[in-house]
C-alpha cells in the first residue's frame, strides 16, 4: 500500500514538474518573441525571464516540500514504518537469530 501511495505521489510530482517546465519554456519563448518583435528591450526580456525563472523555481521547491510533507504525514497516519524502522527491526531479527543459533549449539553440547 505504501508503495502505491509513494508511486502515485512520485507520478504526480513528476507530471507537475513536466507541466512547470513546459510553462517556463513557453513563457521564455513568449518573452523572447516580444524582444524579437521589438516590443520590449533585450535587457528587459532577460530581466523578466530571470524573475520568472526564480519565482517558478521557488514555487516548485515549495510544491515539492508540500508533497513530501503530505506523503510523510499520510504514511504516518496509516502507520507505515519508515525505512529506518524496518532496518532497525531487520537488524534486531538478525541478532536474535544468531543468539538462537548459539543457544541451540549450547543445548546440543
């Protein structure tokens, strides 16, 4: 279940990134056409593209943070163990298995 949620969240994030990248490319192209047609000065076009890119990057980071927080919150609510918790339990099981093996040898002796 956690994999499905994680896969879905990753898919949404990837598709969102693609949409944002396309929008950024389209906006840059739009501004460049304005520059080429002489409607705005090249320096203004560069400034506009720079500001748009910065704003888009910040919003993308904010969105990714929201997705990460939401995914983490959802997994906590459905009580899915974290990777670290699973690793800790796995190590504990390995240690107990070794201990059982030693005890079996002691009892057999």
